[in-house]
C-alpha cells in the first residue's frame, strides 16, 4: 500500500495524523470489498455468487464504500504504527484515534483522512544542574529499641480480669454501658451503647472520658459531663468489666517465644535493630527519590495526555470499589446517596494523579536515555538481598517471584534502584536536618 503521512504535534501531548492513500489502492480496496459482497449476498432472482456488480452497487453502494474506507484506514494505520521509526508517534492504548468526519470515498481519487490521538509525552532530561537532595539524618538508639520491645511485650501480654474491688487505671481495658442525657436528665435512647470497650489513656474512643473512668470499679455508675468548645454533653456511664494486660518479662524466654531463631534477648535486640536500620534506609531513600522526581518534574514542564489521566482516575475509582467490595457502578450510587459526587472526588484526586504520572514518565524517559538494564547476575543478587533482609531462604524468595508478573515487577524495581543510584552520584546530595525515627515515617 502506498501511503504518505504528515504528523503535527498538538497541545497536551496529542498528535494529528493526516494520511493519504493512493487512488490505485483505493480502487483495489473497493473491488475487494465488492467481491466479498458478490460472494456473500443473496438477492432474489440471482444465484448466490452471481449477482452483477451493478446490482450490488445500486443496492449496497454506500455500505460497500464505507466498508472499503474502513479497511483502508485500518490497514494504513497498522502499517504506519508498525514502523519502529514511528514508535514515539504511536497512540496511547487508553483511547482510540478519533476522526471528526469521514472523508469522501472516490475510487478515481486519492483517499485522505485525518485522525487525532494522544501520544506518550516526550521528556528530554539532559542535565541535573540545580538539583539538590537533602538526606534526613536519622539515628536509631535505645528509645527506638525500647519502643519496639514494648510492642512485642504488648503483643505477647496476657489479659486478665481485675478484681471487683480494684479501680480502673491508665492502660486498663474497660467495658462500659453509656448513654447521653438531655438537659432534663432523660436518657436519649438513640445514643445508648452497651458493651463499649476501650483502653484508658488512648485515643480509641469518641467520648473523651478516659480521666473520668480512672478510679471507677466494676459495676460503678457515674454521671459525666464533657465540654468541647461551646458544646456540653452529659453521659450516664456504668463500668461492666475491667481488664489488665500482664506484660511478659523482657528475657531470653520471651525472645524464644517470639521466634525459634532467637536463643537470647540479645539475639532479639540485634534483629530488631537490623530491621529498624533497614526500614530507616528504605524510607530515607524514598524521601530522596521523591525529592529528586519533584525537582525534575518542575524543571521539565510537560502536560499529561487527557486519556492517560482519565485512565488513571478510572483505575483509582475501580480500586476504591474493590476496597468496598462492590462494583464501580454501585460505588457511584453509594457516593451519590451520601450527598457527594463522583466528579468532585475525581477532581480532588487529579492533582495527586498528575503528580504520580509525571514522576513515572520522568522515570521511563530516564530509563531509556540512560539505557538502564539489569543482568541475570544482578537479579540473583537481588534475590539474595531480599532473603537476607527478611530472614528467609533464596529459594523462598524465588518461589514468591515465580509468577511472570511478579518477577517483572522485581526486575523493574531493580532497574529503578540502579537508575536512582546513578543519578544520586551525579546530583548534589547533602546532609539534611536531624529527624527522629518516628517522625521520619510521618513525612509525606
């Protein structure tokens, strides 16, 4: 097929493609389509396959031309986009090329049509001048270790009932019956709640009555008044149960209860420190990567194609539906019933979605420009690192990534980490502020 093409780049990473097919190919396409009709169409008075072309053209002329034109468009587009030289001009898979108007089909003339579509944004990052990364300085000490050990104690604690004459204290687990009262001292039936359980001194309840519960004993009743700004509420509270956590002693026995691989408490502490260091390194690296990508996106301004953004937002909506264990359509009805609108929620998500997509596009562009790849030996090393970090065998890691998609994810992640390592060697990385370990994970 003889075709000529002209591609014009538009705003928002869109393209307009004008294609001209020679009149010889137009005539051949028409005759092929006419031949198919002759073989398939049955008209009274004619044997199947023997209907004259003139009769077919008189009866199905417009349909034959439309089908022939569609065949020409499909074949010519496939031919153009299968050319490796046109890789950067191929349409994105999220939306089909659109044609505003079907052109005239005349077998005596060249056939020219125009389509518009979105293309992958082109980003050329030639240097990293001005990019500066601040690396948070985090030290893991005794406080962090003690916090982890306390968590282990609580997870291995034995919960027992307190004696009836023992009062509730901070950190006790209490169960209460509670009801709000109106200004006349009458119970508000709709607020009655029996068997409400929470831990004193935590933010686990909405009533904010922890301090008032301290000192009460089982079966004690009390009227409690709370004040939040200008709002005053009165509650009638009865304690029905008080429990206490008996924390196990921090010793070798506890370490052995946690895992057979620990013989002593020191073994457990070493493992905790190693995991904290690993978590710290991962988070610091994540912060560095986010800072890098934010600066590169800002320095290399480009627009996200509408179809790409819409596909991302639709994917997030479907994921939200999965989380609610429902369909996207039913989720839409649920949101509408609550007085919200799907369109408003998608609008709220747009900024974050654009940021994420731009970061991915920058990474993909850098991957291509730097020709980043990983060898089988590097993947084997990655298996070993994952095994070491998680205290499992390499065979267990390989089994986890035996699925082709999982392994592809591992390979892509290895490529990204290799890319970041190269870039961090090129940009200015300096020491940032000192940050507490717990605060490190509060950063967005």
